[in-house]
C-alpha cells in the first residue's frame, strides 16, 4: 500500500493508494518522488491517479501539524514543496486525474501537472488552509498563481474556498471535466494527443513558460521553509486548535 508504478508502452501510471485517504505524509511524498524518478528514466508520459474511491488525497498529514513537532512539520511541507516544484519542470508530460477530493497538497500536485482531467461529482479541490487555521505556504500560492484566474486565486487563498469540478474548471484548477464513466476514455485521448507532441520541445517550452513561477517557488521555499522561519510561524499559530 502506498504508491504503485506500472510502465507500459511508454506510459508510467503512478497510483496513489495508502488504504485510507492518501494522506501526504513525508513517507508518501517520498514514494511519489521515487516513482517519478523511475518514470523519468523508463517512460515518456506520466499519469498520476488515485486508486481510492472518492479521494485523490486528503492533503498533508494534519496529525503531524497538530503534534507541535515543528521539525517534522517542516520536513513534510518541504518535501511536498520540492515535489511540486519538480513536477513543474518534469521533462515528460504529466496527466493528473482528479476523481475525488483533493485537499491542498493533493491540489498542489494536480496544479503542477500539464493536463488536469476531472470527473464530475460532489468532490472538491482548492487551498482550504485558512479554514483550518493555517496560512497557505508561499510556494503553493506561487504555484496556484501560475495556473488560476486571479479572482479565483484570491478566493481560494484568502477565504479557503474549495471547488467542485465544474467550478474548478472555470477557475483554472482543471483542464477538462467529464462524467465519471468517461474518465478512462478521456485519459486515453489525452495520452494519444501527448504521444504526438515533440517531447524535447515540450520540455523546453515548459521550462521557458514556468521559469518565473519556479523561481518564485524556489525563493519561497528557501525563505519560508527553514527551521527558524518555520518555528516562528508555528509559534504564531500555536493558539489555533487543529482538527483531528
């Protein structure tokens, strides 16, 4: 249980399945990173998808935040930030599939994918941190800024709004939304289209397009996700009761 990887006909299919709600613990994030390591060497296209019904990911492990262990919290957030940054410049096209709730770290991974495919349904995605007593990390704001329309960006970052797929499509979180039973067909259509593009040009174009966002994310990680900065931030929110 955790992260699976299947490579076939040039496509690496990374599956998320921790047996529960795909919490983005430091271990889970490390396993996803290792799967992308292999995918970079063994494939030309990557598909990132949850194997858990109704959930893409419950986001960062809130129990780690609630424990008060700033070092462990920092490690988890930094590993997540570095993974999102890596996906932004990943040399191969990535298709992210959202068929269930995607709480913040799950949303961050989907935002960094090249093609974001969603299934219609009563599930939501977004940056809901302020609703649970956390300010969104700056790396995530910069990532979201690069993909979302400004009004929606402001609402999700400052108000903690979460969106169902059709709204998420309008906001810029997703690129295409289809009925749940049509996801597999839409995914294969996306993979077929990606096979036709010139891969070296794709990698270069992605780098050129996203360099400002990646630079901003790197600056945010190096400025905010340090021991001193994170401990100061933890003290500032220590009076907040974290949900279980």
